[in-house]
C-alpha cells in the first residue's frame, strides 16, 4: 500500500528544526533529525518510522501525524513509502 505523507510538513520540519548532534556523532555517525510527519494515519506513520529504525517521539492521532527522530537516509525511505 502506498502511504502518502504531507511533504510540505516534512520539508517545513526539516527547515525549522536543526539536527540534534553531539561532537561524537559529527565525527562519523549520521545526524539525527527531529521531524513532524503528517499523513493519512498516525498508526501507519509510526509503523513506517519504526520499520526504518527511527524513534517516534510524539503521537498526534487527531491530526494523523507523528513527531520522530531519524537520520536523513531513514527519512528518505519513509517518504518514499
């Protein structure tokens, strides 16, 4: 099943939220982004984020959204789903 995620919100979240990294992470590990994803189902978004190894930080079922922490490559895979 194709999941549609509001790219507008994902892009806005990326633009507004700075990546959360430590000195150790910047020495070779992937940067972790804090993002807001909105789609047709918060449950489906949670499943997509967790399937890519991301961490869901907020469940927002009223607006079919989640807050999450994941790397840029994980985010790309979620957005492709």
